[in-house]
C-alpha cells in the first residue's frame, strides 16, 4: 500500500492518500479551531442544567458543563459571575450552537501530551510490550516536573531519552507562555492556537508507512525536512516540492475528491450507491443496490453490496469528519449468517478510525446505530453555508392564497357543485364563414343561451344572500341591491307611521292655490287654512260667498 501526504499551505488544506484515494482531510480554516485556548469570563450560571456560559470573544457564548470544570463541589462553588477562566475548545461551534470548552487543558506534542491540571503518567494502550511500557513510564516520571500529568503517545515507542526530554521541554514552554499571557491580558482573549497546518499534519498523520510528503512552497519543504530530521524520519520519507502551473490540489486530483465528499450520493464500484444526509440531530446513511445485478441470486447481490458499502461508509465517515449519532440502513438480509458477516466486516473497517466509533447491534430491519467522537467541524460545515432563501431546508413554502371574503368563498364552493354545459358552445359558431359554410347552421342543435344568463338562472335559487364584498361587483350595483332589499323588507309600526306622515306631507306640497285678480281674494287665500278638498269644489264655494256679499 502506497501512502502519501499532500500539504497545501496556500489553500490551508492537507490530505492523506492511500492507494490513490483520499482517506482523511486536514482543514485549517475558521475563527475557532479545535484545541484553541482562550481567557474567558463567566457570563451566566445555570444550575438547572448544571452548566455555565462563558464569553470567549465570539458572537456565541462558550458552553462549559460542571464536569468540565476542575475542582470539588457544586457549580456555584466552583465558578462565580465575572470570574476569569482559562478554557480550551473541545468541540467547535456547529449550527446555532457555540463552542464547548473545558478547563482540563491538553497540549499535544509529537511523543507526549501535557495535562497541566492533572497528575500522573499514562501510556497508550497501543503499545503492547510490557517492557517498553515500563521503560517509558519510568523515564517520563523522572523527567516531568511535579504537579503536571503526561500521556505517552504511540509514536514514543522506541524513542531515545533525549527526544522524550526535548518534547517535554517544548510542551512546558507552551504552558508557561499561556500562563504569562493570561496574567497580562483582559478577557476575552485568544491565548494559544495549535501550530500551523504543516506541523499539525506531520504530527498527526506522519507514520512509518508514509512514502512521500508533497508541499507547494520551498519554505514548507525546508520546515518539513527539519521536522523529519528532528524525529529521525528523514531517511524513510521523501519530501517533494510541487512545480507546475496547476495548483497542488488540482494536479493531485484532491479538489475532485473534496467536491465528491460534499455530495449526498456516493457511488460504489459494483453499481450500488449510498445516500448520506447530515442533520443537526444525526446522520443517516442509506444503502442501495442500484445497477448491481451480476450475482447468481438476490441474497448474494445484497450481501456483496452491503459488504462493499461497509468499507465505503467507514471511509466516508473519516473523510467527511462526521461525528455524533449515525444510523446506517443496510439492505434487508434474511439470513442470520449474512447479517453477522456484514456487522463483523463493518467493525473491522472502523478499527482504523482514530475517533473511536462505538457500534451497536444490527436490528431486524437492517439498521445499525453507531456514535463517533466529534473532532472539529465536519467538511460540510466548513465548505458550505445555508441558502438564504430556503434556510437549508431544500424547498420553498408557497404563500397561501386565501379568498377575499366569506361570501366569495361560499360562491366558489357552490359554483364547484354546479355541473352544466356552460362552456360547451356550438363548435360551428367559432368557425369563420367561407364558401362551404357561409349560410349553413348546425342541424339538430338548439341555440344556447349566453353563459351569464345560464348562471343567473342556476344561481338564483342557490345564492340566498347577495354578495356585497365580491371584488368584481361595482359599487353602483351593490347600492342598487341594497335598496331593493330594503324595499322588500316588512316595515315596523314606527316605520309605517313615518311613511304615512311623509306621504301626507308630499300631497300637501303638491296642492297649490289658484291665483285671483282681486287683492282681497289673495288676502283671503293667504289667511285661509290649507284644505285637502279638490280644486273644483273650492272654486264653487268662493263664488257663492261673493254673491252673498253683493
């Protein structure tokens, strides 16, 4: 197996290639990185959740649980508001959550890990030789100062005393600089950030099986050679400087692997495929057989697809840096032997993962639950952002178009119940006249009434109440409908009396006295009270009065 390490300091991206495929990415981007040390200030204490929020100088507060605070007693006894705390990021911010921090600091080196708040010496379990474990433990116990703890890493196996001592001195210098900066700085402030990308990748990924390290700058080549010489690995690993017009990530094909790692669909060599969906709560992986149909039976096809999917899922989890709860939906298998074979194969594929995944049992429905320790942000969280239109949901909600009023909605509902040939007019009526159909009419079909008249006839018994607030009705028509309604209503007693008075007043206004030439008669007409007798009878009485006076 050929293993290479590609480090592009221009793009702040590193990758580990195994047999031409990328197995792990290292990305050095973001405001908060895993392992950063901050001088924080306690902002809020919440005994209900046994945790506190600290201000680390970001837009979101850092979360610290009571178990992550050194000391004895309850939460209020350990911390107080406005108190200064030196904390380290153990989980980078994800989604709307801020970073999770702890006061139990750990400073990693090449061979050792310094724990300033702990005591004692622990040796990695991967060092199996009891003699070597005893040698390293006794050596570190003599070299370390009192009051600090140290973890011996797997890479320390077989190293000399001088190299172990030098690594301890480098870690102690880092811790002393953090303490001095905290004494001379006001919170919140960044006190320490892990070394640059080159040092981090070589420290974490460079092992004895690595054949070559490819870098994109001459300064990176010089520093990588110095680090390998310091760790006695210069004779085993070749350091190469990339030369060419193309960027390093493009010439090695890593940019394509990075783009594929951000897709939800992953194709398998035999024709199957995976669907990987990341949510805030968990990650779901669905296995499908796809076009793979070359096996002799269905059971064999399902088994081969699941085995191949198990290898690819283990690679994708490490490649995409997916953490938290993960649910894998394998294709259903009827045979118990096949289920055990797939589960064992999956466990073997996950053994090489440093995040230590914990796998559960395979259920009857073909589901496997596992958890993976979060190591920084996932690849999707670093290189993607939420859509400003759908907010990451993937779909848009259409606006609800409601009816203008209740009466309009009732009319539409009643219209939907009506079934009639309203739009089925005579097809020959729409034809243009020509020499063939100039004077012809459709035989046997009566002339249909206009649609509006048909609607009026049909809707008259259905619509009991008139529609006042329909937007299509004009104001004048609405006023006419209201007047007709008022006229059809039965008047009350008071209304009848007022109507009678109005009619009598109108009749009085219509009766006018006739003009007489004599002034005396005019005076008589003015002084005489108004009468409702007809005009002819009034003339006779006036003539009789004049004769008697004469």
